[in-house]
C-alpha cells in the first residue's frame, strides 16, 4: 500500500500560480483548488495517510476516522477510496449539502453529530464522537488534523516548495488559518528561503485563534473555536482579522475582477491583502505578495454567492443578534 500512496503523490502536478493585476502590489494567487479533491487539504490528507502507512499505523484493515465538515473530509474520502481503506467522517449540521452528499457516496458510514457543546460549537462534540469510534472500531486511525505534524510538513514540503519555485522572492505571504497546518508549514519554509518575507495570518471575526471573543461564524475553513496546537508552531509576523461580510465582498471582487471563483477563506485572504495595503501604503518598491485560493466557490453557491444569504448576513452583522457569543464550529 505504501508504494501505491507514493505513486499517487508522485502523479500529482503542481497547482498554478496566477498573477493578478493589482493597483498596489505584485500580487500572485496559488490556486490550491486545482488539487484533485478540490482544496489545499489534499496536501495534508495524502501526506498524513502516506506517513501513517509507512509507519505501519494504517494497514488495509484500518478504518480512518476524522472530525471534519468540509475539505479535509473530502480529501480523506478521496485518497482513502484510492488506497482501498475505509473512512468514517464525523460531520455536523454546518456541513454543506453538496459536501455531505459527496461524503455519503464515498464513505460507507458517515457520523453526523447534532448536539452543540458548551461553547455553542459542534467541534468538541465531533471530537468526542471520534474518541468513541476509536474505541468501538477494531483497528482505527485518527489523523488528528489539529495537531498532526505531518499536516504541517505536507505544506512545508509541497505547497511551500512549489510556491518558492514558482513565485521567486516574496515580500509578503497571506495565509488563512483554520487548524494552522498550512501556515505552520508555509511560514517555516518561506522564512528559511526569504527571511525578510512578512507572514500575515488571516483569521475571521468570531474565531478565538488569536484571542478574539467567540461569536457565530458561518464561513467554513477559516477560524476556529479552539486554539489549534499547530498554530503555535507557525512563524507569524502580523494578524489580519476579517469580518464575514468583508470576506463575502472580497469573494465577489475576486470573481468579478479576475474570474477567480473561490471559497470564503480565499475571500478573507484577498480582503486582508487589500485592507493591509490600504493602511500600509507601499513606497517606491512594489511589494511582491502571495496568497492561496484554498477551495472553489461551487460549494458556496447557496451562501457566499447567494444574494439573499448575503443580505441576511449583512442584516445579522448590523443587529445585536449578530454579535451573540456563539461559535459556529
Ligand atoms: C477553505 C479552507 N481555507 C483555509 C483553511 C485553513 O487551513 P489550515 O487548516 O491548514 O489552517 C482550510 C482548512 O480546512 C480550508 O478548508
């Protein structure tokens, strides 16, 4: 099985790096949504599986169990299917319809929790269900994407390796943070190569990662209701917190201006670039700036790209109910 995993990885091609004509900086976006399972999570899912197979922690009889309501589950479902391993995703009601349907087709068993935890989130409930399944199943493996160093290493080796070769010297790198795996891997490799590169972590209002108060969040992928251990390993120079309304506006702008149809976390990163350089006007030197398009817009057709949903989001953001202390995931 290890040879098969290596073959799959060696067969992957690099994701494109696209220049965007920006007024203030030389801006490039790495289209991580061109990965086979559709997001940046392909990197960590395949590398985590390959490394665990290599260590003998996953065999043909193993069931992989993981808590994820989105891209990581989709990526694991895809690579587990290719490798002939069972996978049980533990999801929650925030999982979008299309993702849940895809997971139900690819996985014989899908566990959906429905009870919110003490923080008003589903994350802790999902993690408890994972622990129960690890006991219940005969041979189970939990990738633990929030703390697995192989997630960080995947981005160090592959995402960052490609970015450096494609982009050349960078002055700024903007990275959306969820589990912190992407920023932990990218920041180390980028600073080894370009020590002066400023790494900007992008988070969303309502996420507690950088110490803000929790509140309801609707855009998946970015933000967290826990402080993920991998995040502490990242080399972060600046933090930009972006509201969901701003992220949605930026998704629309990216699509209208450049045709890049991407998900909410990409909009947050693009908004962070715009907001940062509106405040820190570059001098004579036009900075070279990169960010990632983590996933495609299709899964967000009924949210980020739906005018009725956006109108509701704006109304909630403007009302006191919009600032209730309730985390979405
Ligand atoms: C769309 C999207 N953007 C950004 C991220 C953040 O990546 P990480 O979990 O490595 O911090 C994720 C993670 O799931 C994601 O799905």
